[in-house]
C-alpha cells in the first residue's frame, strides 16, 4: 500500500499541495473549514509527516553522528543512553558508527560525514588515533565536533571527560595503602589521552610513596583478548610478579580475573585488583572488584548538550568548552 503524502491528500480533496501543507501547519491563511477537511482525511489515511524531507528544506538533517571505538564496553553503552536522552528531546536522530579501534576507519567515517548528512558529530577516538587532522578537517567543513571520554591533545574542540589523572593517582594510592609494593599498570594504547593521564596519576603515587619504578610493571595490551591474556599471564607468572594490578579499561579487569584463576592466584590474598569500570557485574564478581566508576550517562548527556549548544549557538565560544565530570573510587573485595 503506497504511503500517504501531501500530494495524495491534495488530489483527493481537490486542493493544491500548498494549501494542504499550510492547513497541516495550522496556518492563519487557511480557513477553519478547510483545515478540518484536511485534518479529517489525514487522520483517515494515517498521514505521517516526512520529517526528513522537511529538514532538508530547512537545510538541517535533524541527525547527529556518534562515532565510537566499540559498544561492548559498558561505558559506551551507558553513554549512548545519555546522548540519546538529549537528542530525543531536541527531536534529533542519532546515527552510531563503530571504528573498532581502527584509525583508518575512523578517518573514513569522519570524511564521509563532511557531506552534510549530519548536523554535528560526537567522537570518542580509536586506540590507534594519534593526531586530530581528520577532526579539524570536519570542523573546517562546517560540521561541529564534540570529543568525549577519549579526547585528543592539541585539538581546538569542545570536550567532555573525567578526571583521569586524579583517578589514576587515587586508585594507585589505594592499592599502596592496602599493602601493594609492585603494582602493574595495564594499558591498551600509548596514544589515548585517558590511558596516559591515568598512567601519569599512577606514576605520581609511585613516586610519592617512594616505590621503585619498574618498566616491567607497565604492560601494554591491545584489542586482542589472546594477546592480553598472554601478557598478563607472563607478568603474573614471573619471579618478580606484581602484588597489585590497576587496569586502565574494564575489559582488562575480566582478563586479569581469568588469568588469576588459571594460575591459582587468589584475589586479594595473592594479588589485589582495581580498574576503571562501570560493569554492572563488578559487584558480583568473585570477589567483587574495586573500581573507579565513571559517570558514563552524565558524560554522554553533557557531550550531547554541548553539541546542541554549539548547533543552536546559545553561548559564545562553546567550541572551546572543556567539561570535566569527576569519577569515584568504589572499594570492594578485590583490594
């Protein structure tokens, strides 16, 4: 059955398409009787306005893009809810693009978005991303960008993130105060600002408590579960094995638990574990894991609100705004 449109209504009513369109918009130019005739037929034929066509006429897509490295991470799943809660109130759709931690794919996606398909873009950069040139190119093309969670240094763009340096320090300090003297830091990238900020916080705590720095305790993981399992197992099997582990992202917490089980290491008796995560299962792992819990929904919500502020130009210079929402240490049985 063909979809009812303004042309269909106009033909059946014997009116011009312009008259029907104005009647549907409750224009003062159209009489009450004509409006009633148009609305009655529209209800009868289940007419639904074409929001996309309307937005094209206004040169607005009423759509924003959300570019993410992955959605398996619970942080991003919750952040999406925060973003959509704002977008829906604004009458906007959200298109989600996944880079799978690949810079080339991220660059291709942002290049595609130059076409004007979306009004603005929210980005959390991939693990491989080192420079902001592709983001700057999108902005130069007139498409506003807001970075959230995973941001980039040396970019002139709006950003929403958490206090990563402070959290890295707090988590490491907590492990030290629980008796740890050889704390491994599990990273997933040498490029990501959030990972490096957390690492700097970790290093500050190590220096402050005068623990000997050890490069062997800085373990670089990646997007491969097999590689990460092997790297963590190698460290925990060594003669100088760590007595504490700080995981920079939540996927490495689960891998650490699997490795400890395989090596018959008890948490927290043999090794204490903490990490950055908002996993709902954190409290029911055996033992429950100590986490730095990030305000994922609020970060997504703030990022979307900032993007719309830029689109609506409600504030002077929102493109340079930096918003930092604090995370919290939640102490559980793993430490």
